[in-house]
C-alpha cells in the first residue's frame, strides 16, 4: 500500500541547480504544523529559506459537501535575498506544471500571514 502524505515541501538546492523534496508530512499533520515547517527553515546565515509545497487540503463546501483538493504554495518570504526571490519567481510556473494538472488552488506567500487557513479555505470554496 503506498504511503499517502499530507504535504510535500520542495526547495531550490545545489547552488540553485535543482528543486528537491526536503520534507514529507504524515497524513495526520495539520495545516498549522505544515506552515511552521515551511517557514521555519533557515540558511547557514540564519535567513529564512524559500520553498514550494503541495498540501492535500480537506474542507467543506458552502453547501456542506466534503472536498479534498491540492493547494500549491510558493513561499518567498520578504527577507529572502533578491536573487532567491527571482529564482523562485522564475521557476514557479514550470515547476508547478511538472506536478501535473491536479492543483486546485495556488497561494503566493511572502509571509506566514498569507498562509491563513480560513482565508485559503474561503478562497477555495469560491473557486
């Protein structure tokens, strides 16, 4: 039986040459723990790291139906060096397309405030 993960975090690594999986979250992992793991990674100088991530979101529609949709997150904190921000910005769409057509909603986050669960679920309900 294949293991199902709640989320996968990817980062640009190897002197900006590759995008690799750096973390997979257990199915029981809540959104807040995912956000903490996404935003807490630092480089050797203590500066936050950018990331891409996919989260398997379960939510209820306005008419009460249970839904399960994939959320793509492009996390580029404001404190990220300009070169890194540009690199994440220029590779986002091509990387997202490599993941396939199953992405339901995309979040561009420059701070953890942009990753507010209620706002994201509300936007997904209206999509």
